C-alpha cells in the first residue's frame, strides 16, 4: 500500500509526526545515520588518541554498515547513482560525496600513517560525515524541531562521543589495545559527555520556548508517549551511567570492566538519542 | 507564467467532490489522495461549526522539495508546476520530509482498492506511471492543462470555490481575487511561497 499517514491524520487538522524516516524501513535510515556517526566519530577519536587500529574499524563501520543500510532503505536502490547529481543543493548528495571521500582518504591515511596532510584531509571528511546528517535534518523547513542550528552540532557531538566511547570500551576489554595518548581518552569522554548534557538541555529548552510544533516535540519526548524511551535510553544509558563511571575514573581509578560498561552504555544511548530526535519530528498544523 | 489556485473557503461546502474527482482523474493508488479536504471543528456547542480546508501540493515558488531532492527527480517547470519524474526518483523520501504541507506520497506497493480491480483501476494502472519505491504527488493535472482544460478539482468543484489561473498575470481571475480579498497562503512563514491562496 502507498502510505504516508494514517487515515485519521490525513483528514484532520492537527500536528503530524514524520514517519518516513523512522518507521518500518526508516529504521534502516536511522541505523545508517548512527553507523555513519559512530564510524566517523571513531575515526576522529582515533586521530586524537593515536589509535591506529581504530582507523580500519571506523572505515569498516562506514563502508560496510552505513553504506549498505542507506541502500537498503531506498525504494529504488539500483538508482543510487543518481544521488551524485545535486551536491549544490541537497545534503543527501553531499553526504554521499563525504562518505566516499572519507573512505578513500581514510584508507590512504591508514596506509601512509604518519602523513599529516592525509590526517588533516581524512579528519576533515570524517567531520563532514558526522555533521552532515544534522544539516540534512536542519534543511527541512517543515519540522521546526529539526530546523534548528543546534541539530548539526548535536549530531556531530553525539558521533564524536560515541567514537570515544567505542575506543574506551575496546581499550577496557582488550588490554593489548595500543593507544599512544591513552590519557586523552578519559578527558575526551568526560568533555564530550558533559558537553552533550549542556547541548541537549539547551536544545530542548530552546525548542520548548519556540514554535508550537517544536514545543509539541519536546513534550512528546519529555513527558509524552516517548518519555520512557527518552529518559531511560537517552538520559540514563547515554548520560547518567557513562558519567557516573567516567567522572570517578577521571579523578581516581575504576575497574576496566566498568569503563567497558560506560562505553557500551553510551553507544546504546547514542542510538536512542538519534531515534528520539527522528521520532519527535513533528509538523505543525497547516492552518 | 506561474499557475496558481485560489480557494474561497467561504464557498467551500466540504463536499469532497474535488477529492473524488482528483482520485478518478489521476488513478491514485489505494490510500493516496493528491487533494484532501481537511475538516476541523471550530467553536463550542451550540455554536460549533465544521470548517473545511482543501489541501494539495501548493506548487510553491520556492519549493522545499526541489532543493533537497538529490537526483533532480523533483523539479519545477517554467510555468511553476512542480513535478516528479518517476524514472529518476530513488525513493529516499527527503522531499516528503522537507515539504511542510504533507502532500507527497511514497508508493511502497501499488495496490488497487479491490482484489479484482475495477475496469477503471485496470485502465489507471496502464495510464499512470506510478512506480513502486518512488514518490508521487499532484501535478495540477498537467495533462488536462495541456489540452486547455482546468485541473479536475477545479472543474468539479460544486460550489465554484476554486479558481485556476496565471498568478503572474495581474488581470487573471486569480490575481484579482487575491488582490481584492486579502487571500493568504498556508504556512507562509516557511518561506516556500505557495501558489495556492485561500480566501477566508
Ligand atoms: S507543497 Fe510541498 S510538494 Fe508541493 S511544491 Fe511546495 S514543498 Fe513541494
Ligand atoms: S524521494 Fe524521489 S523525488 Fe523525493 S527527494 Fe528522493 S529522489 Fe527526489
Ligand atoms: S469540491 Fe469545492 S466545495 Fe467541494 S470540498 Fe472541494 S473545494 Fe470544497
């Protein structure tokens, strides 16, 4: 069946939640966004902490995870090549270029590991990869909750936090992991997680005080039917548990196993964060 | 030249004829209505009243759906009509997300209303190239405009609430109606500059 909304929503005046990018096959798109964020974020984290083995893992997550998930989402996957045509106006086209250039330059950097020019270039495209999804959402004038300059920053921030969390978990689980600047790992985790708390709070508060549809989105997440998912997934798994472990680890010592828990918990929370943001995309009534 | 529509809500009776005419004319798949009539109850008993507002693609002058489309499948003609090329669309649905008016439809499966399709449905399956995995929407009945006819919703409107014409021509009915009645566009603050105006 051709579907966009339920029958009631089609004929009533009122708020309307976006479904195309979150329900049914839309979950594949969410997964693609997530894997792009984790892969790009891990690449950036690996550059910062000096974890060479993190680079192929990051490239693999993007090439074997994000790319196929995008393709499977499309209604006509065999026409994917047509999406190369409009980088001057469409964030989806730009995203494809970012992804391919990231994979190409990232692979070259892995081969010529000490090359600083390649490090800078591949780092640039990793950053472009993690931030463009936010711009893609922000370019949708129909959804005030997304049409907000903080959205790209939240997507980029969540991605880098996840990248650091994955490195943290890998380091905690495998004692053989060779990381040049291991001291940067905990600092990065702490700074990014704290920054995300401020960012998410500012974003939600700002939306709550803006248009009626943006307010509706915040209400839907904070005390509406998505509140359990939001508070448990985003707040508890993504923020409270990781910070409850990272802060003591930063000021003293905690068992490695707990650091792995913090990393895995953050990775789950980051998925739910994206899920929540997509799910809360609400259109205002047309009149 | 910029085709546009004026809908006089003072005359609209909420008869849904435009919706039915559009469906019959365009053979839209099950569940898809290029033109919809939204209903809203206003006021409180004993003064409650139904309020109807027909909506469809606004063929915006600054269409959000065109700029986000990664393939160029959605484009704007010189006469302002926004169309989707079914052979170029890859079904990313970015246009559905970007359009503030919820007037685009993704065809997951092209289904008819009846298990044994009616002759009308059988004809429609051949007559319209609605491909599965692509997005479809109103094109102001461009096949009728090419024959010098009005869009089906306009020709059918039982209350003569719909007017179709050239917004760029100051002498056209639509331009005069807009100028003399303070007509407004839906969600004008979105910056899409719709080509459908409403008189309240
Ligand atoms: S109403 Fe929506 S689909 Fe139609 S032209 Fe405007 S933005 Fe595009
Ligand atoms: S679904 Fe089709 S028409 Fe819409 S943005 Fe994607 S390629 Fe363009
Ligand atoms: S056909 Fe005319 S009167 Fe009837 S619902 Fe449509 S616009 Fe209103």
